[in-house]
């Protein structure tokens, strides 16, 4: 069934997918705390976003216009992520936004 909303789940206490697998129960996007379960002793701060690619952003363009902006033809520079990546549009937007605004910088404690 195609619902008009995204289902998000914070799986911080799900042991990074070992104890709890929300995507198996219909959740579209799952957030994990990499600091708690993957990073070990808290020396590294991080998180993981897992996109199950189950939500159809194409049929909900009115609710999610940021994935359908298509100003590349008129020199606006924005590209329609839905046209380029399809069901992976949310994951690609997360990756592109972080790289554009923050950059890919490793924590000094993690570079051991």
C-alpha cells in the first residue's frame, strides 16, 4: 500500500540492526547511532542513515518538492534527484547535502 508519509525509526538501541530490523516491518528510513554501537567507547561521534528505498517520492512531489526541483535547464543549478536516482533520491540527498555543507572530514581520534 502506498502511504503519503515517510516512516522513520531511531534504532539507537537496536544494536545497529542486530537486535531490531525496522525495515523488515515497513519502516522507510532508519537512523542508527554510530557513537554508541559502532564507534565503541565514544571516541568517535557519528550516525548512520539507512534508506530502505521503499517510499515512492515520485508519487508525492507536492509533499517533497526538494527532490523534484529541476532548475538545471534554466541555469538554476539544481537537479531533480528523483529523475537522476529514483528510489535512492533520499539517500543521495543526505550524502550530497552533508558533503556540500560540511565536507568529508575525519575525526582526529578516528584516524589512528
